[in-house]
C-alpha cells in the first residue's frame, strides 16, 4: 500500500516522487508509457526530454540559473541527474537525453520507497495524489479532471526542433565556437552553420513557401476532451516559419542571430548563423538550436538543406508540433499546488501552467515536499515571493484567470528591488542575492534540509 500516488513520469512527477519518498512516504509512481504512447515520446524511460536537450542558463544572474541554484539548495534529485549527464553547451546546462532519462529511471527504480507502475490512470484517485501528467494527459484522465473542475482545459501549441547526425554536416561550411569567445583558446561548445545574405534570403523564401502540417491533423491525434481555449503558440518556442512570416529579418534576431560569432574560415561576421548543439555523449547527434518547426517532413529535409553546412544533412528526428494542455490554475490551485477544494490533491508541472524544464522540476519538488508535509501532519509551505520558486507558483495561483498563460522563470515575476541597479547584469545579481538569502532563511525557519545553507 502506498501513502501517495504520483501520476506522470516526467520531470515534475519524478522530482515529486523522489522528494516525497525521501521524506519517508511510500510512493506509487504511475507512468502510462510505453503501454500508452503520447505521439511525441520515443521511449518508455522516465523524464524523457522531447523538445530541447537544454535546461537553460546556469549563471546565477539569469532567471533559469537562479532557479537552478535554488533547486541546489533544496536538494533537487532531477537537477543532480542532469548535471551528472551534462554535455558541453557554453553557459547552459544541456544533457545527453538518453543517458539522463536512463539515470533518472534507474535511481527511481532502486529507491526503496518508490514503486513504478506502468499503467494508465484513467480517473483522479481518491487517495492523496499528485497529478503531474504534463501537456499530453491521457483522454480519460483529462475528461475526469474536466468533470472535477467544471470546465475544459485550455491549451497552446508547442514545437520540437530537428536533430541531425554530425557525420552528415559539412564541416568545411561550419565552425566551432560560442558567442563572444573567438579569442579564447577553446573551440567553443556549438557547431555554427553560417549563411551570407544571399543564402539567407534563399532559405527564407523556401521556408515561407514550404508546406506545413495543418492544425486539424495535429488535433486529430488529441482526444475530444480537450477542445477549448485559443489556438496559439507559446512565444518562447515559435516555429521558425511563424517567426519568419512576421518580418523578413526576424530569424536574424532570433534563432539565426549572428551576434558574437566570427567565421574563422575567412575571418568574417556572417549575416546569419544556425547553431547546432551536441545532443548525446557519443558526440554523434546535434540538435538545431531554436529551430522548432511544423513543416511536413519532406519539406523540412528540402528546406533545411538550403543551409550550406546542412546540404547533405541526415535527419534522425524531424521537427514536430504538439498541443500543450493546462488547467486554469489561478481558479483552482493554491501556491502550495493544492487543489482549493481538496487538500490532498496536488497539480504540478506543465499541466498546472509551469513552462520550461527547470520550472517543471521546481514544481515537482514543491508538490512532493508539500504532499509529504501534509501526510505527516505538518503545515504545507508557500515559498517567499522574492525567491524564483515562490514567485513562479505565486503567479500560477494568483494571476487573472482570463489572461492566464503558462509561465517560465523570469525576473519580472519577482517583487521590485529596493535599489535598482543600472546594468541588466547587476540587476540579475541583485535579484539572485536577495532570493538566495530569503530562501536560506526560509529553509532554516522551516527546518528544511539542504546544501550550502
């Protein structure tokens, strides 16, 4: 018999299960894959990353970096697994996605307080439970959640970037380097594919005229229970064809921006640059950074091969689009992630409106911690608003319902600084210093174990 059920083996669910189990609870972690596929996942491993393999920036003066350091203090299990499977990625934390998922799966499988059950949960359990099913919640469970909440889910569209083999990249038309680091002795962590102005506009023309997968084709793979909300994209993950249609130069300010890069082949500054990031430890696969797309697969191959370095590219994964569903959290959730009308029901991660890998890990940590405290007769915790983890969950529980959209870690969620620094860099450090001081004090006050307190 378990004390707590966690539904969903993604980043949030895995972190939640570990946090609760480490606090003495017997946890049943349910994951429907591989018996029930989602359409975008490729394996049955837990914590599989289906989009980017990057968990974002690591510097403390960035929102994602601050949240990572807060998770360090709180002993995040998933962040530790990510760091153990890190790949070169400049100032970002990127992972070998297969090794990372395997590591998470193995450690959870070997935890004495966790039982992993490969089975679809079709309705909300009556016993204490964390719903962390992500954006691709199964049809039957979605219907049950809708009945509980009395309304439909809302949703937005998200896209995935392609992956190519390193051997198929024309290295004579590419160069190694990270932004602003051409004077360093190291080659840099990214493989850069430059385009001159003529090449860029040729590529742009082919992109804008390429055939796309129609939305109704995507929707046909999603159950009827999710049929409300606005058809819109998550702004941080726009397909390149949508971004390009806004302005002819939009890509040169986005995923093809050449800023901070110099081509060592001719000592020039390219007009546009596509960056490739290492995707596996064997260094054989590279993903196209920021190049999410919804073009038909045959069109992706044709259009992307317009980039000189990718003229003969071999694709091991094409870009793909899927629909992300989430509940109207401000109407239903407390900042502790508890459902307002049932204290032992928690929603966590993307289904609760948290966006970004690191944010989902943080959400799972909060849900697992509070579920354990509730079942052990302790008060559930609301983290300080001046911490990133606190501000993120304050946002999803208190925003205006009509304008609510999924949110990732950004400094705009934090209360204003008393003394505002002039530079953006100094502002980030000021936010970080205040947040970490507040978090340490909060952890001591509430007797939370952690690192570096």
